[in-house]
C-alpha cells in the first residue's frame, strides 16, 4: 500500500521527474509514492533522482512495458 501515486504514462523525459519532484514536496517524511512510467528513460532517471535526493527506492519493477517505482520520502 502506498500513500500517493503518479501515473506518468505517455510523458517523456523529463516530465516524470518533474511530476515526481512536485509531488514529493507535498509529502511527509516516511510516506511512500508509486510512480508508473512507460518512458524507458525512467529506468535511469528515477533511480538517479532517488539517489541524488536521499530518498529510498523500495521497489523497482517492469511489467508489460511499464516501469513501476515505489519511493519512500526521507
């Protein structure tokens, strides 16, 4: 169960990261967010963003051409 979800399907780089950054600013520490994207660039961009911002990647998976990321806010 996650606290927030972002459906970034159909968005090309850098929009999934823009949406992720915007949503995380509204969340409290310890809350989780699931991002769903279909842009292959998200496979590199999202983990790099998580690392750079100090948040925690709880899950990363691929299903049927979609990329799922579950991130915990620091």
